[in-house]
C-alpha cells in the first residue's frame, strides 16, 4: 500500500514539475508584445465518457462520494474507504483493489489552459510511441475536455500502473487544473480496468 501511495504521490510531483516548466515557457511567451496569429491545435476526435454495460453495472452498484471542498463527485466500490481528503487533494482506496487519487492546482487567470492541455496531449502521444502508455485520448467527462491515458504494464509488475485524466475548469473564480487518477499494482490492473473506467467516467464536475 505504501508503495502504491508513494508511486501516486511521486507521479503528482513529476506532473506538477513538468507543468511548472511549461508554465514558465508560456508566461515568457505571453510577456512579449507580439502574439502568434495562429496556434497549433490537435484535431483528433474527442471521446465521450460513455460507459460500457459492464462499467455501468459497476457504477450502479457503487456508492457516491463527494469532495465537498471542490464539489466533485464519483461512484466508487462500497468497500473503498476514505483515506485522506483536503481542499486540494483526495484519496480513497482499498489496497487489494486500487486507489482514487485526485489533485487540484490553481493556476493564474491568464494561464493558457488550452495550449497547456494540447501540449499535455502531444507529450502523452510521444510517451505512447515510447511504449510507456498503451492508450491516449482526448476525453470529455461531464462536459469538461481533458487528456486521458492508460499506462502500459510496468517492468516491475508489483509497481503502480495508472489510468489518468488531466483537464482544466473555471470554478468559484479559479482557473483550476484537475489531475485525476485510479491506480493499482501492475499485476492487478487488468482485473480492475472496468472498475477504474466506471469511477472516472461517473465523475460529476461543477463549473462556474
């Protein structure tokens, strides 16, 4: 359990570090007096968070949990207890099955969320070419467009393997990055694929 949690926390740190580097670059470009007349945007199809019948059955049997500080809700298996919930992070899970880990990062109001998200998508595609991810999609959950990826089996099958989604929303006057993942050890991941998709795709995300 400690290994899985440590892996999840490490991924958050790495994700935030990478985002920080992109933020500094984007800030630098926005401080100039000349703005580009066109911006590169991916034209890939946006997948909708529609559950398969088996995933819907899992969600229907689950219990609703609410992140009161952020207004976000999910359906999780009834045997997944709350582990830690705060203003900017949430963690539910059962060591034998997996974990739901969510994080909120507040960005400056001028932060170019769409450009950053497109860069995240392009980076994920490169990771897939290198064999680190087995699937990458534009994915819309409850009206919010983000980037979804599923990691490939780690070299150490007892190491963490994740299904993750990153997006942005405007909420209570804040420009927020949402970083949501479900995770378990590699050898257990395939058994939990439908459960993980049911958790992610059941998410309700208030805006405004």
